[in-house]
């Protein structure tokens, strides 16, 4: 059985940094929050919110895969893809840890809750079987896809590094979704119910983490 503590310790994974060539691909000709309405968050508040929720979400994702690996361990035919997805999520988390620190954003107060809840969700779905674990992946990643797309669309040329980073991570989350479906997510017990419940929980966690 694989213990979560056997994975790369938090803080030792190098963060992602987009190249200059990647930045050019995301030029839109507008600025972040330039079309904000009265009552909308300021540019600074918006970025603070983005970094807070993204750090929280990637923390939860790391814990989900750690929970799944703790249950499934080496006996899973999918251990290779689970470790691959975990490794990418660790880079995502390291990146947002650095951005939160560098830009003095406020982390969510619910970090300890997501630390426990993420692991519990990963372990709990893995106990239902490998296909249920994959169903968890597809639900989470579909929720994250919409979340990252919304952030990407709201960022302008003054935030090109963040915009490029979010786009890269969104594409990797979509890869995880596709891995889940390719490995039997739809054959999980009560897949529509499981998928809907996890996706709704993820969207609620996103909403709360932006604000708390």
C-alpha cells in the first residue's frame, strides 16, 4: 500500500513557468477587469481571489490522488496513470504556492478542511473500485475545466504569465478527464449519480474557497 508521505514533499516540486513563446499565444488586446461593473471586484481583488481558489483546488487535487494511491497502491492496473496525474497536480500546486507567496495573496482559511476532504474523497472512491476512482477524476476535472476557462477569459494582457499558466493547467486537467473516461469511469457503480454529486461538491468548494 502506498502512503501519501511517500510522494514528493510539498515545497520540493519546481513550479511551472511559461516561456516567452507561450505568452505571445495568449495576447488578447485587453486588460484584466477593464469591463468591470460597479460592485465587481477590483483587478487586485480578482487576482487575489483567483490565486486563493486555485491554490486550494490544486491542494485538494493532490490529496485526492494521494488518497486513491493509498488505497489502490501497486495492485491497481492504473497506478501508472494515477502517479502521472499526481505528479502534474504537484507541479500545479507548487506553482500556485509560489504565486500566492510572491503576490501576497491570502490563502483560503479552509486549507485544513480541503487537506482532509480531498484525501477522504480520493480514498473513498478508490474503496468503491478503480472505475469509481476514475469517475471521481472525470467529475473533478470537468468542474475544474469550466473554472479555469472562466478565469482565462477574464484575464488580460497585463496578466499574460498567469493566463498562460492557467491555460496549460487546464489542458492537463482535460487530459486527466480523458484518462478517466478511457479507463472505465462510465462503468463505475451509479456513474451519473456519482459524477453529479462530486461535480456539484467541487463547484461548491470552488465558490467557498474564492470567498473564505
